[in-house]
C-alpha cells in the first residue's frame, strides 16, 4: 500500500535561487589527504608503512636468536653486513624517513590550522628534511658496508 | 517502490553510547607516531651511525647495550609501540582492500596472532637476556663477562 509520507521526496530547489552549476575540474583538486601531491604522499605512506611492518616482523624474530646462542645470533646478524643487505638498509632507512616525515606532516595538518592551510609547504619541507637525512646517513653507512 | 531520501540538511550524527574505539585508534596512531620518531631514529643512530655502524653489530654489542636498563626500556617501548602502531595500520589497510568479509577476518586474525606472538617473544628476550651465557667462547661475549 503506497504511503504518501514515505514517497520519494527531495526538497525542490527554489526557482529564484538556482543551484550553482557544477563544472568538471580540469585536474583533480583533491582533498587534504588525496589528490595531486597529497595523494602520492598518501600512497607512499601506505606502501612504506606496510613494508616496514614486514621488516619489523623479521627483525624481532632475528633478535630472538639472542636467547638461543651467541653463535646463532652472530650468524644471522652477519648477513646484515653483506653489500646487498647494506643497500637494503639504505632502502629501509629511506622508507622509514618517508613514513616518519609524512606522518609528522599528517599530524601537523590534523591538529594545527596553520598546517592545514600550508600543507603543500609542509610537503616541501618534508622532502628537504628527507634529503638531508639521506645525505647524513647514506655515505657514512656505505663506507661502513664497503670498507673492511 | 518508494524511496525515502533524507532531507539534505538532516543531522547525520548518531550519538553512540560508550567509547569510540576508532577515534582512540586515530589518536593512538598520531601519539605513537610522534614517540616512534624519537625511538626509531635513536635506535638507528646508535646501531648504524656510531662507530663502525652495521659492521659492529653482534652478540657482544647487543649484550653491552642490554646490560644498561636505559636501552632495555628504550627497546621495550620501541617493540610495543612500533608493533601496535604497525598492526593497527595494517588493520586499516586490510579494511580498505579486503571486500570479502571472510578474507578480511582471516587476514586481521593473522596480524593479531603475529603481533601477540612477537610481543611475547620480544619482551621475553629483553627481560630474560643473559649477556654471559655459560660455556660460550669468551671472544663472542661482551668484555665485562671476563670478570664474572
Ligand atoms: C617513524 C615514526 C612514525 C610516524 C611518525 C608514523 C606516523 C603515522 C601516522 C600519523 C599514521 C596514520 C595515517 C592516517 O591515519 O592517515 C600512520 C599509519 C601507518 N603506519 Fe606509521 N608512523 C611511524 C612509524 C611506523 C612503523 C615503525 C610502522 C611499521 C611497523 C608503521 C606502519 C604504519 C602503517 C601500516 C600505517 C597505516 C597506513 C595507512 O593507513 O595508509 N609506522 N603512521
């Protein structure tokens, strides 16, 4: 039985005040979290977060060998010193740097009106700090890895 | 078929009783993120930058660190905050992509199980660690073991 009161009803816009025309933007303007540069930092944040999580699982497991014997622990931690793993550690620190700096940017944007307003600037500051981090870490680490 | 469309201006806020766990998860991700910046970069600096970096890592090095309660507490905080932050982040990622309910539940159970097992193992390692296990070659142990 049709009930008048539950029929499809949408408040009809008054003719006097037409709804603003919706224009398809030429490029995705995005939101604070997604779109343009913000979207790519979100994608990177997610990929690095998941990757670091899996590294952490392995890293806790290798540390449990401390409880097995000095020989067992040294054998496994020794593999962290070979050149291929040394390059892997560069990737790991770079990924942690991306996740940490972008995480701090997200926090500043979420809690601070100024951060919300200047989130693009914060992104460039993050990139600068990331490059500084790598300049500080990579040469020193590679010297350690490749020198005997 | 009749369809009811809420008035566009209707309040969508539902007032739930009790605590909002998702909200506290959101707050936890940010609070733990700030703490993790200090814990992780301190960890990386001491293990990879000081002295010979990765080349110096072995049982004796870790034994020296864990004989100091400061580093025991540091690594304990790192273990708990990084794992719980990472696991909760993985929960978000799984919720976003696992459109099949069963797949989602299975994946999240796996994350939960791995987290509980590794928190237990990691905590036991830090608090039951013996830097001078009897019968091990002295050259693999921290130097202070010689006096014991
Ligand atoms: C270095 C310090 C860290 C900071 C500042 C940080 C910050 C953050 C923040 C603020 C979020 C929430 C993002 C959002 O709700 O939009 C987040 C998500 C996440 N974090 Fe971290 N985090 C850090 C370390 C870690 C570590 C060590 C792991 C892995 C064990 C990790 C794994 C994740 C994952 C998997 C997510 C979910 C990503 C997503 O939802 O897209 N984070 N992080």
